[in-house]
C-alpha cells in the first residue's frame, strides 16, 4: 500500500477513534472473534461414465465383440434407450414418485426444496425430473469404400438434444443429492452431492447436537468430531453412495454387460473446498470484509496468485488474472481466478440469529490445472490443494492487513501524539537523535531494574558526540516524555525509573537494524558520489531506470 493508502488508513483510525470504535486487523478478528471454524468439502459434481464407451473404437468393440453384432450402428442403440426409458417410467409409476417436467429457466434446486418439504421418509427417491439438454452422443454416418464403391456405417462422435432424467433422492448417509442420467448411448450420468449434508447426517446418527447454517454449521456440541467427520468423507464413501443407488434405480446396462466389465466409474468435474468461520457478531463480519476487500484488491495479480496456489505463473499460463468484488444486494464477495479455478470469499448470514459466517471457498473445475488426475481416487490430493489455497489466501490477507496496520504505526510515530491531554513531539525516523534513543532502548531492555534520567543522558551524549553537561535535565525529560507517550517506555511504579515496553523494544530493534543494514549501505551505492562498482543493487537500479526511460519513450511516440 502506498503513501496515499497509509494516509487514508490513518484517517480511518482517527475517525473510528472519534466514534468510540477500535480498529481491528484481519488477524485480530480471526484470532479473537471466531467461535467455530469448519474445513470440509462442500458441493461436488461428478461424472459417471463407462470408461470403455467413451471412444468410437470402444463403442464398436461393445456391439461387435460383446453383443455379437457384425455391423455396429446407431440403430442398435435405440432399443437400449427405449428399454431404459420404459424402466424409468415403470419405476415412477410403481413407487408413485412425482415426475416433473422442468421448464426452461426453472431453478431445479427450488423444485427440489419444494418436493423435499413434502417428503417425510428418512430415505428414498423424492421425485424425478425430466429436461432436454445438449450432450455428446455417438451417431452413425455412411462412408464409401474408395475401392469397391460400396457404403458402410461408421460410428462418429457428435452432439444432440436428448432427454435427461434427474433422480432427486434422499440418502441416510448423505442427505439430499441427485443423479442425472442421459437417456441416450453411452448413458453417461452426473452425480451431485454435498459434504456438509453428509456431516449433518453423521452427527444426527451419533446424537451430536448442532445448529445448521444454510449449507454449513452455526454451532456444534463437539467441534472436533464435526471436523473429523468432514475429514473422513472421501472416495470410498462417495463410491459406496453411487453403488447403493445404482442398485435401486433402473439401469441402462444389463447384468451381462456389467459382468463383462461395462461398469460405471467416477471422475471429478467440479469440487468445492470450503473453510467456514462463524463470528461472534455481525459487526465483526462487516469489519472483516471491509478490511479484506479494502486491502486485497491486488490478490488476482499473477505474483499473488502463484503465492496462493503455489504454482508458477508465466505469460503462457491461460486465464485472466483479476480480482473481482461482486455485490448481491448489500453483501459483497471477493473473487480470485486461476485457470479454471476460483477462490470466493463471502458472507453466510442467518437472519433469525446474530451469528454470521465468513466463508472462503476454492472451486476447482479442472483437476488438470494442478497436474492431478480426474478420477475419484485423486480426491485426497485435490482436497489438499483446495484447503491449502484457502489457508494461503487468508494468510496473505493477514499479512497485507498487518502491513496496513504497520504503516499506521509508522505514521503514528512520525506524528505528534496526545494522550490524556498530554502532548508529545514525533519520533521521526530521519532524526539522528531519535536513532540514538532507539539504540539505547535496545541496550536498556537488558537492564533488570530499568534506567533513570541520568543513565539515558550519559549514554546519549556518547552516541551523539556531545559532552554530558551539554544535555540538560530538561532535554532528557522532553525525550523521556515523548518515548513514554508514544508507548516506547513505561514508568516503573513508585520510582523514577523506566523500562522498555515490548512494542518499544521491537520498534527500536527494527529501526536500528533497518538503518544499519539498509539505509547506510544502500545510500552509499546510490548517491552521486558513490564509488564505482557492480553491486547487485546498482544493477537493479539500472534496470529500473532503463524500464522507466523505455516507457517514457513509448508514451511520447504514442502522443
């Protein structure tokens, strides 16, 4: 943050003080006002497919070698589709399951919520929805033999608008989910589930009390057990859910097909990894997001993105690098993109209670972005990437906010201060007398009984090259007064001695080191009368000068 940002931060601090508020950093809010933190998988969207039927050769092999058909064609697929649809319709009629025809633009989650309110069983099919959607399919096209001139059918990949059946179900282990089947060959399906619903079901079975948040938790009687349940949900539990319901719902493939190895497998299309932090009051949530959004609008820059995802970003890295702040009503959200992955931070508020949740959520839409396979067995590696991204973005936000707070502290030291009607001059970092005082604070920190006025006067005379009698007691009282009012030292009760505060020691140590290691050697290299040399700093400065001159020339040419 530049000087203008620091000035604005200083003004905000004064404004908040005048309103009786205490400015808190992101680290303060997350460290002191978080009542519950839950890290777990949120929504998952999975591809259900038969691996051998995803290519033209695999389809030909299915009909020719497995089913014994000499000429594979789309005509052989239609009877399978009609049989599958007939089984679904018979299943609906037999179990009296509502069949809903989705309208264009209708939100399927809304329909599910309405149907779920009418569903009172612990497990079962809530309803089945039907919609036409575009999907990849296999078709037959005629090809001609160039030697004989005769035509023959050939399987090719294409796309078409076909009926899809959404089987919305409720499971004892996973709660609400849906399994969407395509009614055309090769009958790929999609499975959508929610890890928070899984955790709710497990807590309910174990009798652990909790208060639910929309797609999350507000509170839980056993925080450690909740987190362990979220950690244990993995490929085994998800695969068991799929196999359990494939045995209940009508299946497009016969038992002989499945015995021959034509079985559904699972890959990851989209996975959301969330960290939900429940704050003690809405005010803390508003303060948190105000500080996060104000100080982190540069998180989408390539250098910050590669820090968050621990992946190198080059000019060849695809995607737009940007930070977006979107507002839904009065609730803002922060979005950061990397390839096909997005980090989102937003509020989750419960209207009927005072709690508010801050959610950091990484959504991975392509596992290949992180050199991880798509099959479900790769979920442990993928969740490590997602959760680490959530933690890193919060750590970056803590650090950036701490930098803003640090700049406010620097501005405070370099300005006059007033404490309970007592005014004190600034401790300017360019003042050699102040630098000498800081050196003495580092030394006096080691004195178990503190120091007095005469101790400071004798040592200050040595550091500033003066005679002790030239430094009057009034000047020393002036220095002690501003060190005390700036919080660098404090008086030992019932004595005239002082001791260095923790803040005073850290600040003095920082400024003395900065002067010794940065200012003096740096200025020796950049001043006009600096000795000639080929130091690393001079090389970097030469590059900066060359780049500035180049940009100036470009602007002049454009003008």
